[in-house]
């Protein structure tokens, strides 16, 4: 019996229950279901699936030739397997094919794994937003800002 093939799929309203579960498992301040409904209707929401199981997602908002990566996550049980890198590469590819030249994002200052991923993928740190993210139990955490050039790299 062969193992299921990992594949990507644009997410829709029917994926909302799985998205809510995965978001809650990966984010200390997960999105409200209404935020997910709006994103599914308005943004590029890409899912990474193992068979029928959603194991990762990425959400990007695109305006003209720029995009912002609003969220990216991989199931905690599947982290450390290169899936985040693959998911990031796929969202870059899809955005680039749609004519996106630049992508921007922010990441928690304490999330060294994500920062290493973004730097390895060619991101340049462009600044800091002080006290941007809420922390569990109170307080705020800085966000580091990254920019990527997509034009011509992923077509």
C-alpha cells in the first residue's frame, strides 16, 4: 500500500472546519471564523494536503503586483520535514505566475525557525514593528518585517 501523495489545493468554504482546527493547533491567537470566511472569499488560500488531510496552509493578500503573506502554518506533528519550505515555495510560485513582483510579511521576533526559513528563501529583513503581536498571558511581542522579490524567480 503506497502512502498518500502530498499536494496543494486552493482552499474553499468547505475547508473551513479543517482550517479552524489547524489554525488553533498552530497559532496562540487563531483567527476568528469570520476572518477565515473573508480570506477564503478574497485572498489566495492555499492548502497542503496529505491525502484528504489538511496539514498546512498559506494565505496571501494580493493587490496589483504586490502581496502580503497573512498566515502560513504546518501541522505541529509534521513540522521539521521541510513542508513549510515547500509550502512557501508553492505560494511564491503561484503568486509569481499571477504577476506578483514583491511579497511582504511580518513574523514574531521570537520565532527563529520562521525567520531562518524566510532568510533561506531569499527574504530580506526590512524593519521591526514594536509591540505588534499579542502574547499568551498578556504583553506584546515585536514583529520583524521581511520582503521578497518574486518577479522572474518562480514563473
